[in-house]
């Protein structure tokens, strides 16, 4: 797996290193992030274990439920986080998660980072299906997924338990053929795909 260091002009996506656990912990536990997604275990101990495993196997999480963590950098500053969870290793089905620090939103950085991250995943690693499951009221995230070329598949009623209530989510997915459609018009992405 070669997505551990993806460079797009000044935006870079890199695997999180075990010694960066504090930064990861702070980004994930930011109340604004937790307001938009449900994460099962956000303890530092759990994150540390994830980062150690991720370093050991270099590639994907081979076990269902494995989570791999990445940072989005602008120049040398961490401005966001991208997670990749193995939903089914057998079916090569993964789930994407992401957040960008408030100060760096609305500038297209997340879009750029995710475009390249996704192109590399499909190009290098033979993923079959990539899912994203935003809360139904998370317009910013939904807009981003649509722009990235994800397909809306439907409403997942009361899918997540969050802040004392069940919330609806949407299922979005991307298959390799969806990405091929999207990259056809994007030279920048073609470069990443062909690497
Ligand atoms: C969802 C989230 C990641 C979006 O990140 P972002 O950095 O604002 O995304 P982008 O900057 O790429 O795009 C956001 C907007 O900026 C606009 N934009 C501004 N300048 C741009 C540029 N140069 N290039 C592309 N888009 C640009 C986009 O058109 C887009 O507008 P829209 O939302 O009306 O479609 C961010 O809001 C976030 O972190 N939210 C909290 C956590 C979260 O919800 N995570 C997702 C859980 S499913």
C-alpha cells in the first residue's frame, strides 16, 4: 500500500505515526468532530494500539474492524484526519472517515486530499467498494462526497446512537468504475492513478 505519503502540491496525506498519538487523540476528540460522527473508542490506549498495528503491517487492515489513520498536512502542519476502516477484508470493502480542523475548512483542501487518497487506494490496492456514512443532516460532508463522485444509495434509518438518540445516516459508496468516470476529466488525478 502506497498511500502513506500522497503529495498534492502543498497538501500531503501521510500515515499517522505512533509518536503522533497525542495529535490524533486531540483531532478525533474535538467536540465539533464528535458532533458529526460516532467513533466507538477514542481512548489514547486504543489509538496507540491502532497506530502500532498499522505500522507493523504497512498495508491494509487485514482484519475486519481494523482502522488505519492518516493526517492531512498543509506544508508541515496537520490540518485534518482521514480514517480507513476495514468493513470486510474478504469483500475488499472499506469505510472512509475524515475531518478537517475548523480554520482550514471551506478552502478545498479536504476535497483535494481525499481525491488523491481515494485514487491511490483504488489504483494501487484493488479495493472493491469504499463506503462513507454521513449523518443525514451533515450537508457539508454530503456535498463533499457528491463532488468526489460517491453515489448516494439510500437512507439508513436510526443507524447510529449519538448523544442519547438514534440518528439517520446516508449510505454513499464508490466503486472503481465510479472513480474511473470521475478521473476521466482530471489530469491531476490521472497522474496519481498511474503512479
Ligand atoms: C465535512 C468537512 C470534512 C468538509 O471539509 P472542508 O475542508 O470544508 O471541505 P472543502 O473545503 O473541500 O469543501 C467545502 C466547501 O468549500 C468550497 N471551496 C472553497 N474553496 C474551494 C476550492 N479552492 N476548491 C474546492 N472547493 C472549494 C467547496 O465548494 C465546498 O462548498 P460546499 O460545501 O458548499 O459544497 C468539514 O466540514 C469537517 O471536518 N466537518 C466536521 C467533521 C465531519 O463532519 N466529518 C465527516 C463525517 S461523515
